[in-house]
C-alpha cells in the first residue's frame, strides 16, 4: 500500500509542475496582453466611403470555380454518354452560366456568381489553360499523316480553307454594318471573318474519329492530315492578321513580322534539335525527372511570353513549343499527361465559362438577327463542304469519301472558340456576330459524330494493339 502511494506522488508532482508552467508561460502573458488591449481600446471610426461591402475575391472565386467546374463536367459527362466529345457539353455549360440562360433566369445570381472584380482572375486562368491546350495541339501535329497522304492532304486541306475563307469575306460585305465593331478596320474585319469560317478542330476531330473507330480508315487518315494542314495554315494566317492589326504603325508591323519569322526559324532549326538531344540524353540516365518537368513547364511559358512580346499572341508561342517537342520522348509524354489533367479538369472549363459570359443569345432575337444567324451558319457549313468535296474529287476520291471528309473538316470545336476569343480581344467582331459564330461552332461540332456514324454505320473496329497516337489525345 505504501509502495502504491509512493508511485503516485511523482505523477501528481509532474502534473502540478506542468500546470504551473502553463500558467506562467501561456496564461499570464496572454491574459496580460488581452488586458492591455482592452484598456487601450478606442472605437474605430470607419470612413463613410468604405461602409459598402467589399468583394471578397478569394471567397467568390472559391464559390465560382467549383460551380463552373461542376456545370462543365456534368454537361460534358452527359454528352459523352450519348457518344459526343466532352467539349460539346463543356461549351454548352459555359453558355448556360452566361447571360443567355442564367442571366435571363436570374440576373442577380449571374452577377453574384461572376462579379466584374472576379472576371480578370478567371480570364487569366482561362488564358493559361488555352496556352497549355495549344501546346498539346502543337504536340499532336504530326508529319506522319502528311508523308502518307502527301499532295492529297495539301490540296484538300487548303481547298477546305480557301473556299470558306472567300465565302466568309463575301458574306462580310453583305452583313449589316452593325456587325462590324466601331473602330475595327474594314480589311481586318473581313479577313478575320474569312478565317472564322475556315477553322477545323484537329484535336476534337481526332477524338471523334477514335470514338467512331475511324482513325485508321483511309478517310480518317486523310481527314486528320488535311485538318493538320488547314490548322497550320490558319495559325500562320492568324499571325499575319495579328501583325497587321498592330497599333504601332508600319515600323512596328514590320518589326513584329520579322521577329515572328526569326522566332519560328530559331525554334525549328535550333531549339528542336537541342530538345531532341537533351531529352534523349536525360532519358538514358535514371534520374529524378521532377526538375525536367519544371524545365518543360517554364519552356512552354517562356515560348508563350515570347509570342506575346513579339506582338502576335501567347498561344502562337505555345503552339510552336508543342511543334518542336520530340513526340517519341517518354519525358514529354509524362509531361503532357500531367499538364493535360490540370488543363482539362480546371483551366479549360474556366475558358468555356468566359466564352459563355461573352455569348448572349438574346442578341439573336428578332427576325433580322435570326436570318443573319442562319445565313452565317449556311455559308460556314456549305463553304467547308464545297471546298473539301471539290478538293477531294479532284484528287480522285469517291463521292462518299468526299462527303465524309466534308463532315470531318466542318468540325470546329475548341479551336474555333480560341479563334473567336482572339477576335473579340482584338476588337474585330462584336457581340452579335460572336454569339452567332459560337452557335455555328456548337452545332457543327455536335453534328460531326452522328453524321459520321450514319456514313460509316458498319465501320470495322480498329485492330487490337494499334496505337493511334503515342501522345494522349486532348479530347477537345
């Protein structure tokens, strides 16, 4: 009994020491500090101009971003279940959150969700998403299809561009004067409208062909090659347009043009071989690849910055960064997988939201607006079909294959939305024409899969073990 009592005393003594120490080094200093604060407290006089509520941008962002992501991915999942690319649903989700739907139902809720203070943050994140998306597009651009199809791909790709380009310029001459924004030059406005009519979306076309099991079919291979030719030419023409819409006079335009050519040559002739040698050497050494992923991220961002500093657009630099990257490198493959997740899951849905906020279908109300919308749609679709089928028939392709190629190259997808976003930022298209072209983009992309399914209802499955592409598709 005495021994048990003797064993308890040290524990009790330790507890008392701990309590006394806590009182001395925690309670007394904190209590003394609070007492001094209370004794010296004075009423705070707030300025009258600060009495209104200040927007908590981080708080709003933490509400807005989850809602945007949930809406975009839910709509994307629905369209994916019915056999359409997720990009279709994500585009629709962006329109649902904009003034066309949410703004019409509850303008207060739409303004609360997207206050003016939050839009620069969303736009900046969206532009980062587009930069890494365009890097992936450049990486998917392969010369393999061009080597296999040669002249046919060039003729069909350029015919599918030239005919709608001319039709778009002709259409611009007959559209109401209100469709041309105030301050936009007549020539840049018509030039951009021609480009907007000519776009095909290589990444989303690849996703559709994979879903339809047509990637390795003769028409599918030729369609991918022609779309790649058209995409490359479109971006080159867009660079020309950006150069000649510069605000700094002829000297600035000439400087931008020269720097653009020099940048492209250096990327292809110097940076590309250096990347191939450096990544091949790194792959032979089993080292930590984390620093390499950081270097590749910085490389894409620096290339985008170079495009912006030159005076064209950051996406041109990012696109070139993708083109010069060695496609067979496992390091690049891993890098694309990592960036693709962040881009597709987070950043691009914010881009769709920003596009949706610029799309006001309410501007299409009224007989004249609807008539013009229908006219733009008919010219865009028929121009693509006419150019593609003409080029394909001249190259000896059958009528059915030419028709299938016309459906493929009418697919516009995210590439068209990026183009429209650039046109909006350059002040070359107004709100009504922007909304009209967004509707055209959604409908033509939505129709591509079902139409190809009807044309190839009995298409054979791709052989097992055939890898369509060593780089994972962007599903755009």
